[in-house]
C-alpha cells in the first residue's frame, strides 16, 4: 500500500542532496556541450515534486534551472557572439503541482512548463509535440519515480532512435523490483522489509501483478532466472539486486552505448536504497558522469556511511577499495584490446563502461601530480598523438585532457 509521505518534503535528507548534486553537477557541462551543437534542447523532469523542500533546500527542478543558469553564463563567456539555442524545460508532477508552481513563480515567463498530471499520461504527447516542432532535438530525461512501475523500457528504447541525442538519469528502485518479482513468481522474500526499505524515498510500493508488467520495466525476462536462483538459496537478496542492476544496465546498452550506475546506500555493507543509472550514446557524456559519480562517492561514503571520518584508502560507491595496482591492471587489460589509435575520451568512457566507476579522471589521465596513463607514456608503454602537437612557443604539448579543440589519440605500444 502507499507509504505515508506527509513528511517527505519536511526536510531534505543528505542522500537526496547527493542525488541532486549528481544531477546538477552533470547538467552544467551537459548543457554546455549540447548548446554548442546549436540544436534545441528538451529537458524533462518526469517526477518533479514541489521544487523546494520545507527547510528551504532546492529540489530537482530548481537544481536543474540553477545549473542551466550557470551553463548559459559559461557559454556566453566563451561564445560572446553565439546565440543560445532554444531550451525547453518541462516539469511533470501529479501530487504537488500547485506547490511547484509557487516555488517556480520567480522564473522568467515562458522559461519552463509545469505539467499537472501523471508521467505516463503526459510523456508521449510531450515528446511527440516536441518532435513535431523540431526535426533535430537533444533530449534529457530525469526519471526519479515513486517506485519502478512507471519505468518503461520501450519508451527508453524509442528515445535513443527518435532524437538527435538522448540521455537518461534514472532512479532505479532495484530492491522494489526484486520484492515484486518474488511476489509475482510466488517466491518468499526472505528479508525484513522494514530494514530493506526503511528511509527509501518511495511514495508508492508500485505493486506489479504480472510477469508481463515486470518484463516491460526490465526490457526482457532476464530477471526470472535471478529470482529462481534466489528462491533456491544460490544467491542472497543483495546478490540478486546486484545481478538485476547489472542485467538492467546491459539491457540499456542495447540502445545506449554507455551506461553507468551509482548505488546509494546509507552504511557500508548495507543494501543500496536505490541506484542512479545514467545512459548515453556519447563518450564525453559517459566520462563526465563517471567523474561526477566519483566525486559524489567521496561525499556519499565519507559523510553518510562513515559519519565524516576519512578513510585511509579511497572507496568506490560499492565500498570497494581500489589501489593503484588494480587500476593499472584494468588499464593494461583495456589497452590490450586497443590495437588502433583511439581517442582518449573514448578510451576513458570504455574504461568506466567496462569496469564501473573505480576512480575519478585524475587517477586515470588528467591529474597534475601524475596518473596511470601519464606514467605509461613516460615509461614507453603506449603511443600518444596530440593535436596540436606543439605549443605557441614551439614546445611539444603534454596535455592529458581533451578540451578546447585539443585532441589526444593513444594505443598500446
């Protein structure tokens, strides 16, 4: 039955702050990147909420609008004579549309549209209208639902082929899926639900009643073998959730080349409360989100899980400790498959896609104090080609970050 959500907006919880930071910090470079394409942009917050919490902290709509302001300011500083493409900000909300209108009342007229109603009733007409108006359109969907029932794999597939570019940031309540999958397959859910689902930002348990409903969410029936293994005691609930999340990402990769996720958990060793899943076809988007996840992970692990206590070694969001030897092994493994010169950004995106977000970009390539790829170049383990090859003063360039027209190609030696 639906959860009592009367106090949901009373105070913004720290893991909600991490989630909105993940969104906001990604949107600034995202808007910058797609504005440079000079094509219209459609941003949709599919479950927008009130827009602001009662404690005064911004929700996802104001987070997105603030990010857009920062991005436009940066864009104008680097493109003083360039025009800003049309940017359409849409916020869909069923339960708190009036509060959302109040909290966005200071926005300039016509800057954003608030849609009062259900996501599933409004998203297709909204997308179709946008397509009718613009032949080439970049779309970003932020999908932070009250459960998993509204997640529609067919819709996500269609986005990838219908728009100039399409990106998704999804709050996946993977344990909610496992719970309902067990019920539908008549398998006992062996965990204590009050422990697994305590503090979960879930307005509604989103009960599913059939295998077909679950297949439409997952995009296929791969989940059934996971529940069968769980029923036989081959895996526990944590392993079932992790297996489902892995398969869900693989399914998204059928249409989106790069899919990353960030588990949100409150204590080390606990089940994740949910997973933030990002999908894109573009390597630049993947490495931006990967670096963003790595930076949010520091905040998540230290401030939430460890109560502000610094750890001796950095951890991933999966609470894995990744030392330099492990990173070097993974980089070497990927390099062994890099027979031809490959763009640095593609290599880095492939690394995150293949191995997950094990570290931020500074440890892989861009750190001033040294990085794995810098060391490999110095030791003669890789070949590197830079454009431009020389500085204005005629010295060889040494950059390890692609930006402002600088490109870098690499391959194993």
